[in-house]
C-alpha cells in the first residue's frame, strides 16, 4: 500500500509538472505563429486564415507566458543574493547579450545604415538599457525576478494590486521597457504569488474535465467577441484592449491555457508530446526562431511556391519552430553548445549538476 501510494504521488507530481511544459509549448507556438503570420501577410500583401487565430490569441498570448514564468520563482527567491543572481539575473543576461549580438549582426546593414562600426556599437549600448527586438521578453524576466525579490516582504495583495493598477492605467512612452513592464508585471507576479492556487486549479480541471470544457467554451466565445469587436475609444483597437478589460481577458486567457494544458496532459497523445517538447525548450525556440522564420518567408515570397497566405504562414511557423530544435540537438556537446547552454565561465555560483541545454528557468 505504501509503495502504491508513493508511486501514485510521483505520478501526480509528474502530471503537475507536465502540464506546465505543455502550456509553455502552447504559448511559444502562439508567439512564433504571431510573428510568422503578421510578417508573411505583410510580405505577401494580404491576410490568411491564421490571422484570425493570431487576433484571438492576442489578449492572453504574452500574459500566460509571464504567468508560467513566475510559477517556480518561489523555489529560488529565498536563496542568498549571489545564488539568486546567478539563476535569475546572470542566466538571462548571458542569453540576452549573446543573442543581441547574433540578431544585430544578422541585421548589421539595416542597423548601421552605412554609418559603420560606431553606429553598431551605439546600437549595442542602447540595447543594454532598452530591450532589443523580440528579446525584450528575456530582458524583462531578469527585471521581474530581481524586482520581486526586492519587494517580497511587501504583502502579496498590496503588490498585486499595485501591479494591476500599472496594467490598467494607460501608460504611453517611447520606452518598450517601461510600457511592457507596466503591462506584464502583474502576470509574472500572479504566477509567483498564486502558484499554489494555479496548480490546484490545474488539478481541479483534470478532476472535472467536462465542467472544464464547458467553461472553456464560454471563455472562448467571450474572448472572441471582445477580441474581434472594434473599440469606440481612440487608441484602443478592440474591446479586448480597453483598460481593465485587457487585464480580465489576460488573466482569464492565462487560466484557459492552464486548463487546456491540464486536459491535454491527461489525454496524452502525439500532440501533447510535441507541445511538451516545445515547452521544455521554449527559450531555445524563442531565441532562435527569427532566422529560420525570415529565411523561410523570403524563400516562399521570392519563389512564389505557395500563393495562399494562410498556408505560407503555417509553413513559416512550422520551420521557425522545428529548425531551432533540430539545430540545438545537432550542436549539443559541441563548441556551439554555448548558444543554448551557459558555460561555467558565466556562472557566479558553480553548478551542482551538469548543465543541460534546455533553459528551464524561463
């Protein structure tokens, strides 16, 4: 009886962790799909069947990613600052800095405009204080982690309330860092401070799948209605983007992704396995998807091989996800492994176990 109880407990724990990977997989697919679909549509001069999917996911796509990123902060936030900085600041700073160099080098001509190395160095210096391109997510993970540790003595309701106020109040600046910080911090903080309740919610979904499916249906209808209805107020394209409404939809959508991931994990199957694999390597995909995405899009547009924008968007999305995973697997254990695995020289606290190429901290 004791052995069976232990085995069941391990199975339940594995299920609890598996749905997080599946949820991250869903999020990274939606993020890559958004970039691939919008870019392909602009390049081909029209829209396809994936554009409505991108619009539907807009209210919750990034909120859920940050909520999931905050779930396991509690495991390290109580550690001393040296260890915490190694796991949550140096870790993200290393990959941000490395991939800023890579992405910037790929766009050297566009960045410098013929002005030479001095313009390129000025660009890199600016990237230290203002997140560059798609890497703003990595930058903010470090900022959110450090700030939350600094403020962890503040009562959670007070901190959550303040973060929610930042999200609700429209703040328009010329700084991506400031705007994204205000818009996203509440979700990261919710993932950290409400982690226990979020895991309990996922358990409840698995225990009552029919009720969960019914609730997901209602949520999908409400989200679609608000995401596709134009707003009467200037500066807010849809009802989903209105103050307070966006916070409610972002939170509800994040929980919906948790519910979908919990149900998929319980059901199993190849789709679940594929999403989990993407989730376990979500940062690998996030760091490297831009190059295969741009290359595939350019190839399709120049050859005219695929005329349908929707199908072209699907192909670009697939290549932008698959090729980074294939590349990461091919370079594993080689000198190029430093692209996805932080070398020991960039640790301020020695690793207690072998470094894996999968960036699970995000």
